[in-house]
C-alpha cells in the first residue's frame, strides 16, 4: 500500500534537479517529525487501482481566509490547528478526539475556476459530512475522521484522494451510526468514491472525572482551646481536608469531646495521639463524602506519623501527616528514609505534609542538606518556598509525588505561631461515600394515638362478627387494618436526609463570629499591629462565647430530660464520645456480604460435626409430668405483660410499639384474639418468624472493614415478643414447680445473677483452701452456642426431658422451624435467608430454650463427681485435690463433655478455655505436670463472669481493675460536669462509678483494709467531683452530707441483703443451702433472735471470707427489728440507717 501523496509529489518535482530532491526530502522529514499528530485516509488496494493515472498536473491552493463566505469555518472547542494545518486544511469529522494528523506532502494546486450556480456543491458535501453524526441509529463506513484541532477550513477539493493524507491512529468508537440513504456521490475527475473507503472501528476513550479537593495544613498547638476557631476556619474556607499537627490530644478518657466541638456538620476526624508523654499528636478532619481509611505504619521514635488513603476508582491518594519534635534527633533522617522506602514504591500518588521543624530555607542549618538529598532521592517535590513560622522559617512542608498541587497560599498566622497553608489537590475519580437515601416515615405526635384508637373501633377487625381462624390470615387482616388507619392519621412521607445544623449557635454567638471576621478583614487590609491585636481578642471572645453557648444548649437538654434516662444518657454519651469517625459503608451489597458472612459462620461450625443418629438421640430423663396445651390468655394478663415490656420494635412492624401500648384499650382485644388463636392452633405466623439483623461493632476501636468484628443484633416484631412472653409466663411456673431446670444454671433466670454464681463458686473454693487442700478450676466457653442448636434435637429434648407434648409441642415446632432473617444497615436491606439452626436471637424464649437444650450436661458432670456451675453457655468445673490425687476423673469428664457437645452441634472455644490452680506454690507444680493436654491453658489469673480471679483468691487484680475503671469514668464525667446540674451529676456518678464499685462486691467481704482503701479512694474522688471539695479537705463530712455509705459498709450491705433474700425464698436454692438457722442444744434467751449457724474456719484470709461463714456472722450482729423486716424495701431502709449510724457516729 502506497500513500497517494507520494504519487502527486512525484509529478510536481523536477527529476533533473538532484539537489532539489534532497532539499525536498529533508523538508518532508522535518514536517513529518514536527506534525506527527495528524490523520491520514487509507485506502485498500482495489481503491488505489481505480484511481486515475496521476498524469494530470494539479496544484494545491492555500485556503481562503476565515471570513470568505465560500468556505465555512468549523471550530472544535478544545484545541487549535497548528500553522501547517491552516495552510492545508482537510474536512475532518468532529467526533474523533484520539486521531493524530500527518501533514500532506503535496504541493499547491491551482485554484479552479468556479462556474456560477455551482456554489451549492460545496455546501452539499459539507452537509453530507455533518449528517454523518454519531447520534444516527444506523451503521455506516467511516469516510473522514476528526484531527483534534479547532480552526478548520474546508478546502474545495478536500475530497480528492490524491492529496488526502489522514490516517486513523487511535480510533475510539466501535460502531458509527449510518447516515440516511442518499444518492451516490458523483465521482469527479480526481475525486473518490466514498464507498471504497475502508471502515474503521473506533474505541471509546476512558472518562476521567477530576475533583479538586481544598485542603489546609495547620500546626494548631492545642486543639482544645481553639475548637470553634478551627471549626470556623474549616467552614469559612470550604475545606475538604484539614491536617492538624500538635493537637495535644491524648488517648485518655473524654479527650474526644474536643473533636465534637471542632468537627463541622457531616465531617469526621481521625486522631493519632502521642503514645507517651504530653504534647504532639496529629489529626485529620475531612468531609464524610470522601472515602478515607487509615493505613497501618511502623512506629518511629523520631517523628509522629498518620497515614490515610483517599480511595479512588483509578489510583488512590496516600496522605502521610508528619510531626517531628523540634529537638535534635540523629535518627530522623534514617527513620524518614526507611518510611519513604516502604511507601513510595507501593503508591503512585503520595502526599507527605506536616511540621518537620527543619529550616529548609537555610541550607547551612543541620540536617537540611541531608533532608533535601533524601527528598531528591525519592523524586519528591517540595512546594513551600516561603516562611511558615512567625519567626521567618519554613518549618511546615508539603511534599508530593505523582499529584498536582495548585493554588497554594500561606496565610497570616492568627491563632498559632505557625501560618496556615491552604492548597488544592487534584483527585481523579475519587470514591465518595454513598449518601444515605431518603426514607419514608410517619410523623407521629401526641394526637396520633387518640385518632388511631377512634378509627380502629370502626375497622372490620373490630366490628366483624366472624374473623378468620388461620393465624396468618388473622394477623394479615390486623396489619392491613392498622396500615390503612396509619396512612390516614399519619401518612408515610418521603424525608430526605438533612444536614444537622449547629443548634447551639445562637444570635449572640453569631454576632461574635461576624465581629471576628470583620476584624480579620481589617487586619488583612492595613496589616497594623493594633488591628492584629483586635483580631486576636475577637478570636478569643468568639471561642469563649461559642463554648458557653454549647454548654448552655446541652445543659437545657439534660435538665429537660432528666426524668427520661434514655435521652439523658444518650445526650451525655454524645458529649463524651462524639461521633467523630466516619460511618461504616452502607449499601445493599454490604448487607448481602453480612448476610453471607453470618450464614457461612454457622455452616462452617456445623460442618465440623457429623454425629450418627444414635448419638443425636438423647436418653429419656423419665419426665413424669406432661405439658400438653397452653391456656387462653386473659385481657388483664395481656395488659400486665404489655405494660412491663420495653417499647422495642422491628423495622417490619406495621404499628409502632408505643402506639400499641398507648392504645391497648382499643387494640388489646384484637391482639388477644391473635395470640389465643396461635396458642390454640399450635402455629406461629410467618411474619412473626422473620428477624431483621443489624450489625453492631463490638468495640469502637476495632477495624470496621472486618466483618468478624461485628455482633449481630436481631430485632423481632413487637407482637411476636408479646406472644413469647405469654408462653413463658405459662412455661416457667411449670418448670419451677416440677424442678426441671438445672439448679446450677444461673443464666437468664429470675433471682439469679453473675454475683450469685460467683458467690457460690468462690465460697466452695475458699472452704476447700481453708481445709488445707488444693483446688482446680476449669473455665469452658462455647463458640456461637445459641446459633448452632439443632432444632430436631431441641424438640426431642422438650418432649422427653421436659414433658411438652400435643399442641404445645406443635407450637414450639412451628416457632423454631421456617424462620428467616435479613440484614439491615441504615436504609438498606439484604435479601432473605433461612435460619435452619439455633434458638431465635433477640427473642424472649431463646435463652430458656437453650437452658433446656443443655439439660443433659449437668448429669454428665455429676457422673464424674465434679462440682460445676453454669451461666448460659459459660461452664465452670472445679474440684478439691490433694497433691497425690489423680486428675483422671477431671480429664475423663472433659472428654465426655467434649463428646456430648460434638453430638449436639456445640463447639468448645479452645481460645477461651482457661485453667486455674489454687493452693500452695509447691503443690501447684505437681498438679500442673499432671494436667496432660490442659497444661497449656493454665493461667495465674482469669476473668470469670466479669471478675478477675487470681490463684490466691485475694482479688488484688480485680480491685485494681475496678479502681482503674472508676477513675477512667471520673475523668470522662469531669469533662461534662459544666453541662449537668448537681442532681443530674450525682445520678451520672451512681450510674458510671458506684455501679462499678458495687459489681460483685459481696466477694470483697473479709479482704484486707489496704485493698478496700483503693476503692474508697475512688469513692472519695467521686464525692469531691460532685461537691467541688478541695483536695486536702476532710472527706468524711462530705460523704455524710451525701448519705453515701463507705465502701466497707457497702460490702456489708450487699452481703446482708443476699442473706435476707435467701431466708425469704428470693434467692437461688444454692445460696439458700449455704446458710442455716442456729440450733441451740437447749433453750436460751437468744433463741428468738433469728440467729444463723456460723461454721468453723481455720484461716482468716480463706475460711473467714467464705459466704457460708462471713454472712451468718454479719447477720447475727444485726438488731432484731432489721431481721424481722416485713419486706425488702423496709429491710433496705432500716439496714442503711443502721450502717450509716455505724459509719458516721457524730452525725
């Protein structure tokens, strides 16, 4: 294939002149090299053969000027033609942006004389080419392509193939619509038939969206006293990213409250405090629309570092925020080089900025040359060329690699000795967070319940003489009736997510902010010192006014809702722990991922077990009583149940739970009809068996991207939970009356708690140690035990071990089977998946059914004569041992437990299995060597139901942990003290401090006073915080004025309260069995004093601390009127008065 232009050139050149040929050859090469971005038309061989012999001599002519009416002008908006193309124009189609144009090598041809009346020929051809538009629906052959320039002039003979030199280099469309059918264009002398042009496939260019993010770098030197100033700086400059160094924020409690004031609406912050010592710290404040996540980095001793990644669909941007302390450090260059060597090769776009405290403006300063050499070695660009400190040095630097930084401006310092640096970053295809979609919701006010009640009385559900007997049809009719009423009184309205404004910003504060900005403009205009002082004072005034306004705003909310604990503690939590981290991503795809994760987790556990049918079938316990049917619930019983239930609801609830509670007099009979129909038929409606699972991050500092860090929270319909409560109210008395439940199971049972379980276990261990023997404690834990329960095994156990048969068993079978769940995050929902295993999570009957599922376990442990205690899925095995005793019974028992759990689809969590040995150190070593496979699990201390037990049972570590937790909460409460009234502050202290000191404090009875003084110190600090008492003031009068019992007497109060409950049948049976009335050998005057028997003990730190010994001793010291109290409330009142008198005799 030969270009046409060469043939034309051959005719125009005189062969006889060799020098002229050489000159023209060099001239052509220069033009080909200079204009290599043109386009050529290409022809196949057949077309070339049809071209007439190039014997005709023709000349090219320079195109007319743009103002010539004969040749219209075509303009492209993005580029301009080079001079060469302006001399040799070609008609180029305006839709190919990726075509390079090569210059024509033909000479000029003489302008052809135009006859009058033929002007339309040129315009016809122009219109024909314009009609070849990409918007046409049909496919055509490509005749001409666009060269990518703006000034295009159409030459008269631009169709001539002999002088056309356009070649498509990078076509961008795969299909070109065809033009409408028109008569074939007449081929003139020297012309071309357009049908002979080779069709070219075009490809689409990739669309790249460019987003310019506005960023700023500030060394703020303490965030806490500039929160509102920085907030105004962020909003005033419309920033997307704000990099802060020297935040002086520590990792202590309540420190995040400063970021609650700093962060504007719909913004988040990532803070990296200094690990050790004061000062330092870096943080990034950004808008939530950007998708940003933190990157793990190494620890460097010479500088502080925070790395984040701004996600993008193409190439993400990695930002590294650095703060280097000003002190000389010889390791900085090596540490910084090590950091760059790790990050620069891994990322194509890198932004490194911060306060380096290196005077790059002074080449003679230390480390400057080495630092610049490091930057040059990694091809980093340094963008700061002016002073960034008030003393005239460039300390804050911005380094970049592979990104474009524009509009960099170093502003004057006003609130710090470092100058703010504002600049723009170009982000390509940034991944923005998915905006929360609008949702349909109802506006419910105080009149909604009244209107709903009046209209419900007129519905078919209330007035119909005959209702459906099928529970599914019945609940469907109820839902449709309620839905119609709610659509009338409170119709669904689409609500868009709104930006939450700063509600505390009142008019006086706004005026202070306006004055601040006015002073700033004046200072920037005249640059006078007096203007700067005025501006600085205005900033301080605005900061103080904003903090005062915010304090008053939250104080009003707390005082207004002090009687509503949910709002009270929610508001306080928003102050203490502001929502400064970005929300987890929410979308339907993420909901599907959670759905798959939760389902596969249970399937993986279940797949590890493959028991035979004979192993699954449990032996019959010989149940002698039968529970056949449920009795019909009365309206008064139902009213009592509903009134005591929490107003929780599911997203699929048709009627809100609080509306049901408010209108129970009207809807109560209908709900009664539905529940009685379900109990009578032994079926549960399908809508009652669907749970909506909402993932909840287990701890705020866990990785939000890891699905295993989330806990599934199931929400069930409110009416279904009411029905479960009705069933439990009939099942629980049957279990208690026939003593079917495991007596040593304390989980989810009335009158039982973790404290009573631990009191029983520690009592037995202390008595064992007091007798001179050793003791061993094994703590077992199960993995997802509630979710792996086999339904068929549970139904068999209910029938054979509990005695549930008939319609009641049918109801439980319908309740367990064919359940479903879906995952919900924000307004997004996943698809529905079946729940084939486990007891229903979030239900009322679930914990009770799990306890019945575990019934055979107690018999297995008792068979080996080993003491145990259960709390839900936590098991504790303990037994006394002498140094020469064999541990084989314990090992055999553990093997049987493991085998039984495998046949019942329960998996032991080996990571949480712990073994503790109590006794003298010499005998411990012998016992450890005999533990066989349990030896790796031996621990010196372990957490058991929230209490840290040590091998000496002195509870030293537990008290240290409790004191540490109390002071942590005290520091948090001190942050919010200005927002609270004294009454509300005392309520908060009891909720966060006193409750932690009182948790399982009955175990502290008999401990040395030196340990209890630590707890007393925490109580004294709380009293000083509440009353504002000075550090060196005497604390006893303060405690007396607050009516707070000291720690030692609070412990006695708890022990005596448990004794009173045990004597009056309001405590577990295993606690009541530890105390016995005193039986004198003969009649004495003290026989009527309600004394208890005090067992003998050997050791003061062991036996005397056991509940069976210490509790009767304290009880016998009480006055008789307290022992004979008619109720618990009277007993508490009299006991506190008695102990208060002993604590503060003078008062």
